[in-house]
């Protein structure tokens, strides 16, 4: 794929369009110093592209327009006029597709320019304040990779000559400026609170991916608060309001953790390194035989911990034992749902 930028000359433009099979037209002006540039950068440039394409192979032109096309602003009028140039191109034997894009966001967009998402993500990731003018104002958003996918799909199977299609790139989701700012700030707090927000929606996952792209490359690693005692060490990793929490421990040889039970909270144990014995006994079942599982870090074998069973995990190896734990509830010191009871 060849690209054309502002640094290229008119002859470069003509040469590359002359051999193009498909043209992806993302060029445009949206914040000029002189309003006259809307006409020259959006309308006249598109006209030049169409004229050069008509003189060449008449390739399909896929045009990035805007949801603002046709509104009362100079930008909106220029985008609508550019769409008109493409309509003329199709009538003359060319073809094309117009995408009236919403506010495109995603990793790597320029902050402090024309994207509130980019500005909020950049500022939140770098500890800078977020400026909000109208928290209730809604912004229609579309993820950059969804836009690229839509363009690529049409580029593979473009419109027939004489056809100009209006295509969708999405999904498009509306979000208020206030909610957007709160979301980015919540992402920035994850490292200190360890609380992961609800990422069940596609938009939330896209916003979180965008946020992470603005963390300085020298600041991608961070330390977890470490709790140590003679048994070893333990660190909480992630907490969620909907799925409990994950934590990890390192235990010295010969040491046993646990010897307690829970009424509602359930857990999963995954030994990552070392050798362990996990033991169980039903609460009130002192006469019942203790049952156990021997597991190794080489197995990646998960042990489910049922409620109302006293349980323990012992390091029976010669090296430190590292275990990953999942609990269905976030630990609450006021209501820990943890009751001491020796298994053996």
C-alpha cells in the first residue's frame, strides 16, 4: 500500500493515483487557521483526486466523510461538497463509498487536538487534570480499528463502476463527556485501588485499550503492595465488583496456609511453582476422613474450594511455592467470611 501525505508533491499524487487499484481518501482539514482552507483542503483536493483517477484506471475511492456533513458549519458544508465531487466521479464512470464517520477514537490519536477521548486518556494516564466544559454533552464514538476494518472490507469488494454507496462503520455509541472523563479517571486509579471496572461492554474495552496506549513506555510496570510474614509473602492483583479478586502468594518450604473455611466465598487455587498438598474436611465433619490433592506447578491444575469446608495448602517441596488464587468476593475486613478451623 502506498501513502500520500502533505509532504508529497502534486506530481507524486498524480503518479501514485495513476497506478492505484483502490484509493482510501482520509485527507482533510478540520481546524485550519484560515476558513478558506476548508474549501481548498476538503473540496478542491477531493476534486483533484477524482480528476486524476478519471484520467487513470478509475479506481474506487473510499472517502472518510463526517457525521457533520451538511450542517451549518464551514467544515460540514465542505464535507458535503466533497461528497458531491465523489458523486460526480461515479457519474463519470468511477465508483466509490462514503463513510460519514462519528468521532473516531483509539490508541495513538493526538491529544489536545480534536478528540476528547484522546485528551482525556492522555491526561488521565499522565496524572494531568481533565477539563470538562459540558458534562452532559453526548459524543458519538467509533473505534478506529472498526473504521479500518470497514474500509478494508469494501476495498476487497468495491462498488461497481457508476455506483457511490454510503457505508456504515461501527458500532457507534454515544457517551456523555462527564461519563467519558469518569471512565478515564477510573482506569488511572486501577494501579492504586486494584479495582478493575466492568469491561463487559465493547465500548469499555475499547476505551481501556485506548487509555493504556497513553501510559508512558517508561511507566508500564508497577509494584503491587506486598504483605510479608514468616510464612512468605502475598499480594493482591486485581479486584472486580462483579467477579471477586485475584491474588498471589509465595510460601516457604514446610509452611501451611489456610486452615479456615467460608460460608459463601468460594476460591480456586492454581499452583504456579513448587509442590503442594491441598487438604479438605467438611465443617462439623470431624469424624470424616480428611481428603487431599497433591499438585505441582508443572501441571497447571486448578483446585476448586467449596464452601463450608475447612481447607489448607502446604508447601511439601524444597523450594518456594507460588500460588495464584481467585476468590468470588473481594476481601472485606469488616465481614471477611473467613473462620479459623484446622483441617487436621
